């Protein structure tokens, strides 16, 4: 059963990787490499809103999102070291590493981060258009990790579920405790 699942995961990755628009590789590489910088910029922007608007909620939002992103990174590190799944380019000769990939593959840290950010923005700001923008960004980053050969689809799916779940739990739990 596990072997069948891994084969399906690989075949799906192989299809995504081989059907990417190669002319856009430079753009895809650029966006995936700057995903964390975008997350940091968004957090700094939210802190900036506090200094501009003098509304305490922006300071609290900045702190909450920072906490969620750091916690997500720590959980990602722990899970990667528990599962120790090798990267696709380490296992399959036809998948080339087109961007830097860290240690292990599961779950995708970039995907966890951007889905955590999108979920936090959605919960805290309650603006559908803003939420949609951040979730589209998160979906794009998840795709780039596969198209660049550094993650399997299940790594990305796992990162998505974990990023959303951790953020939802932390932010909703904190609000219940108030």
C-alpha cells in the first residue's frame, strides 16, 4: 500500500515537473526563492500599520502572525526529522533540482509557511479579497516547489494542511481563551 502511494506521488510529481512551462522557470525560481521574504515583508507591513494608524490590533496581529510563522517553522523542522523523506531529485534521476531545497522533503516548509500566513491573514483581517490573494499566493508557492523538483505533491499537500491547521488552532484557541 505504501509503495503504491509513493509511486502515485512520484508519477504525479513527474507529470507536474515535465509539464511545467520551461520558459517561465526563471520567474518560478524567483518567486519560490523569495516566498519567505514576502512573508517577512507582510509581517513588517502589519507592524508598520500599527505605527501609522496607531491601532493596537495591528501590533497584536503582527505579533500573532510572527508567533504562528515561527511555531510553524519549528514544527516543520521536527516533522522533517521524524520522517526523513528524501527529496525527489535525490531519488529519481529524471527530476533535477532547479532551486535550493533544504534537508528533508516532507512536509514542504515553504508551503507550510505561506498557508499559515494566508490562514492568519484570513482569520485576523476578515477581508475575503485579501484572503483570496494570499491563498492564491500560497497555492502558487506550493506549485513552484513541485515544478522545481524539490517536493513531491504529498509534501506540498501535507504542508498546506499543517500550515492551515496549526494557524487555525493557535489563533482560534487564543481567541477562546480571552
